[in-house]
């Protein structure tokens, strides 16, 4: 069982991911500039 | 994912950027993007840091339940191309809406691969969040 149980009104965790070009991208950049982000975590690319 | 593509204008109208996160390799991700024609931002998480931070579960048992096999069979019979398994099939996914202040407005962790929120659920959550705060319950 995963101990992390984020709920609405919690602060979204920011982690550094990679763009397709291999550059580091802070996840928080996705919801900056007054924009909302829908994060879709894929299971796999099959 | 195909449904998200079809409804992309509705998400854009609600000032929402769709960000797809995968733990796949860059070459696999490039192929996937080309095959699906997805117009989303795609970020890679090879170490699954974000998957852990957002509490997404790992379960081989639920990933390959009878329900999942039946769903795959339906998709293949309907003409969907089978791309094979790319990577670790035990990792489960999920969907989160984060507002421009970095606050989670909607959280959905998949119990198995067939369990995803509907487009209408996602749009309803966004529309609800767009309402003035004094109208919220």
C-alpha cells in the first residue's frame, strides 16, 4: 500500500522530470503562467 | 488517450494544459507520440519520482486481472493496434488536476489499468473549479 494519499486542496508535489530532448523540466512549470495542469500518469506506452 | 485528444479544445477553453507523464524511454515516447498524434506535453519520469510523490500504486495482480484481459480483447477486436508492453506493466496510472497556485483540485489513482476518470468527470472538475468561490459548496 502506498502511504502517499494526496487529496484535493493539498499542495501538488514538484519533482524534476525530463523533456523528450533530455532536458530537466520542473513539474511545477506546467501550472505556472496562470494555467491549470491536468497531469495524466500513463501506465506504460503500450 | 484518444478521448483526451478529441476533447482537447474543451480543456484548452478551460485554460488547462494536458501533461502526459510516462516512465518510458525517450525513443519509445517519441514513437508513441508519433503513432497517437497526441498534441500534449509529454514528460518522462524514468525513476518514477513523480509516480511515488503522487501515490500511484504498483500491482501486477490488478494490472493483469480478468477485467483487464477482457478490455484488451475488446480494443483489439475493435481494430486498435497492439503495441505490446513497453516497460513495467505493474505500474498503475492516475490523473490529477493542479490549479495555477499549485493546489490539487482533483485526484484519481487508478485501481487497475481500465480504471480512469471519464472525460466528463475531468471537465466537470475543471468547470467546478472555474466557478467563483462563493458559489462552491
